[in-house]
C-alpha cells in the first residue's frame, strides 16, 4: 500500500489526548479516518434503502415474475430460481416488507 504524507491542523488538547491513548499518532488518525469513512458508507447505504431511486422502486413494483419475463430469451432456470427466497415489496414510509400470501 502506498502512503502519502499530509499535514493537518488539530487543537492542542486533542493532540494531547491522542498522545495519551496511542503512541503512534499516524496509526490512531488512520484508524479514526477509516472508522469514519466506514460509518459514512453504512449511512449512505441506509439512506439509499430508505429512499430508493425512483427507477429501482418501479422495478421492484413490477415483481419477480415480470422481471424474469423481461429477461432475454434463453434458459432462465439457470439464472434464477423464482421459487427460492422471500418475496418482498417496497412500502413507502416503511421500507422493504415481506409479501403476505
């Protein structure tokens, strides 16, 4: 993994606290940045699930059978088992919910 040196400015009391917790400042800051980036990725996925793109929502409303019917001609059985899994639908304000049969 290549590295790059960066210069950041932090309040003295924050640097002092980091120094009390970790001998290697760079390691501590790297781990903190990695943790924050992962938190933001998770939040972005959560937001995406709560507010799906309109085209994605439209596709889910078609249902699995319509999706399979729209596939190119060929042996769909090798691609997808329509009887496997749990059927779900997007419900605005609620999110993904299992379809009751």
